[in-house]
C-alpha cells in the first residue's frame, strides 16, 4: 500500500499534468467534421471583430495600434489551450487597456520608448500574478472583488473610456491634465470653439455604417465593414492631408520573441497595478466563462482559467503585446457563431497572424475617429444603472459600495486603482459591521404552541423564562453585542430564572466567543439565572468540549436537542424550586404537554443532553407542523 505522502505526491503530479494539457479534453472532438467546421467559422468570425477592436484598444492604452494586433495574436490561442473554458475569447479589452494607460501615464508620459517597455513589463507581471494564483489554487481570492465593487468600477470605467475618446471624435487635442474630468472639460471647450469638421464627418460616417449594418443584419461584421469603408474614404479624399488623424504605418510581419526588460524600481511601481489588472481581468474573464458554462453545461475550473489567462499574458509580454483578458463581446460572438472547442480561438489567432503578415499596409489610412467610435460602441453596454439599483434593493450596503466605487473611480481618474481599493475596503468594512451586530431576538409561544419571534407590545409573556435566538457566527467582533443583548433581557425581566439560547444559527465559535459564554454563564448563575442551549451545531459543540466549557455531566445537562426539550427542563427547574406558577396559561399548558412527551421517552427533563453530538435540525417536541418549520 502506498504511503499517504506518496499518494499526495502522485495527486499533485496528476494535477500538474492536467494543468499543462487541458486542451487534450477537446482536441479529439476535432475529428468530427461538424465540430471542425463550426470552430473554423467561429474563429474567423471573432477575428473579424478582434482585428479592429485590438487596434482601437491599443490606442486606448496609449500604445501604437499594432501593439493591439500583437496582443491579439498568440495570447488568444495560449489562453484557450491552457484555460478551462472552451468559448472564452481572450485578447485586448477596454477596461484593462484603460488601467494600463492610467498606470503608465504618470510614469512615462513623455518617453514613448519607456512607455512601451513598461507596457510589456506590466503584461509580464500580470501574467506571473495570475499564473501563481492558479498554480497554488488561490482562485477564491477573486471573492475580495465583490459584485458591487466590480459593478461600480465598470460603470465608471465605461464613462471614462467613452469620454477619453472625445478628442478623436472632434479632431481636437487638449493639454494634459492631472484629473480626467479636467481633461474632458478642456476637450469639450475645444470641440465647441474649434472643431475639425473633416474628422467630425468621418466620425458620423463610421457611426452611420456601424448602426446601418447592424440593423440590416446582426450576422454581418459591422465594425469591420465600417473600418473598410472609412479607410477607403480616407484614402480617396486625402483625409490625412486635411489634418485628420490616421493609424499610419504598421510594421508588417509577426512579432519577434523578446524577453521584457525591467529593473527593481519598475517592478515596485508596477506591482500594485499589476495585481489590480490581474484580478479585474480575471473577474471579467471568469464572469463570461461562467455564463457560457451554464449554457453549454461544461465544467469550469477557476484555477485552471487563471493559469490560462496567466500564460496568455506571459505570451503577450514575450511577443511585444500588452495585458489581455477575457472579452464579453467577443466571447458572445464566439458562442453565437457556434464555437464548440478551444480550437476556434486557435483559428482566431491564426487569422490575426495572417493579417499581420499580409494586410497591415491596407490599414495605413484607417481614421483614428473610426477607432474612437469602435471603442465607444463597445463600452456602451458596460454602463448599467439598473443592476446598481438592484444591488441597493437587495442590500443597502451593497448599493452604497457600488455607488461609492463609482463616484471615487470617476473622481480620482486616471488613478483608477483608488476607486477599486476604496470599494474593496468599504465592502469588507460593512461586512464586518454587519457581523458585529447580527440579528438576535426573543421568541415566545403562540396559541398553537409554536415558537415565533416576539411581537412588539406582546401582552402575555412568561416573566421567568426567556428564549433568545442569535443568527450568525459568535466571534470576537460581536461577542460584546451578544452579551449586552442578553444582559438587557435580564434587566427587562426582574423575575427571570432561565434563559434559553436557540443556537441553531450559530455556525462558528472562536476563543473570544467561548470565553464570553463562560463568563456570562458564571455571572448569571451567581444571580440564580440558568443559561440553557438548544439545537447547538456539532461544530460548535465540539469546540465547547475541546475548551473544557463542557467537562462534567452537570454541564452537559444545559444542552438540548430542541427548544421544547430546553423549555421542559426550565419548567421542571421552576417546579423543583417551588416556583411552578406562571401567569401565562399557554406557557404552562404547552410545557406540560412537553413533559408528558418526555415521560413517554423515559427521559424526563434531560432530553439525552449528555449524548448531544449536534443535531441542529431537530424539531421541537411540542411544536405544531408550522412551528417545526421555524
């Protein structure tokens, strides 16, 4: 028999081999001609969208257009071969491009060569972060970017992206500004005072072509058609000679392999934004991948997807590209075009490679205004007010987080990471605040014998027995809150002799919580008030045993399977103390019924407390069917 250490080693090796070759799961399916045909069609279709988008997003990142094509070449195939999603389309995306520009602008705004070097180095760091997280299986860390944070950030980022293109739409260029809103204001003033009319005409032409083609047929590549039409018009009318901005010369041929160069100072400056891009980019990728996995019923591995995205970014950095991520729009195109396996992304990559080899001279006269329109049209769908309102309705704290992230991202642009960090810290702070004061309320009997939350101005309550239900983990952040509520109940009931804690919803207990329970029980016992526990979960019960909170038979008699058992014990305690009178008739009647039931069990009062391993779902003995659902 193999030793446990050997078994763990073999499991690790098998997992590592699986991480290195996930594409073997689908490569056999390409023997089916229908699958191969579908992937070829989908791959070419996505490439028709990717080529113009990649050039536009590169310019959004502050890079020459051909850097977008480089990022759209090998990373697309690598991410698909080593990721777990079959239809996820990786490549340049708007949000990552904006984050790249916001990070590199302050570092090398006046040095084009340094800017390019930093962009390539940033892709390397993003890839290393994602690869490391995937290998050590830390995909769960993406949970720190809560949905409200991402929602607020993407809405703000979409507005920033769209407004950053205003100068290209109107053919004006404002001076550099520290804050994005200042740059937008200056651009708007220039657009009103001295617009470049040929550029405005080209903007309207590109917009008209995209809208018209989309209305005529959703299957036609409207963006590519707009690129072709405006490029021909630009060449025919001499748009560049009239002062219009065009893409210009694009190097012909595939990018060479070149290991990124960077020093320690650059790593220090870029690491923070690299982690932000790695998490935001992966969040975007995994969100669309999950949606498609539900549709195709495929298995999705978040850690494997991190590895795929990480290797894709490493490929981008080694072949003169910049940071990439999964794309919502192109993934939708991919799955709608019928992609079955990751081979579709390989076809997309090959098509981009052919474009670099053969078609780049044709893109010289492509107007910058057309690329600006493409960007604005692409990010228009990211502005979503309704989900923010929905978050507010679901949980006001989530609405506050989304709105705060949105406002701060806009206010501090181009320093976009400020809004993200503030949103993450706020969401964590509000979560801790909620856990510091979870729901705790008293229960009382109804006429049908059921236990329900005590209503306001309840007239008939037993003054000697109280039942409190606490919902949430009992840990250092809320032990004082729990203790204060119990003491408030004691102060409000001078005749109180017993408190029953309904612990079914206490799913965790730490050392601070155990110490508080111990001290509280001793304090109340000195005042002749017993503290009983009902429906304690096994995990909590075991913790109490390990700490010695329960170390004697007498201690175990404080723990009961159900609230009815605890009530019966409390009633017997009153009876033994010669205090069997209760002003609430229903209380006494229901408890006597519980007593009769316990006598039939042959265990009056104790309800097998010493054997309690933790059965939180046990129903109350004397409760009606309705009460058992409480």
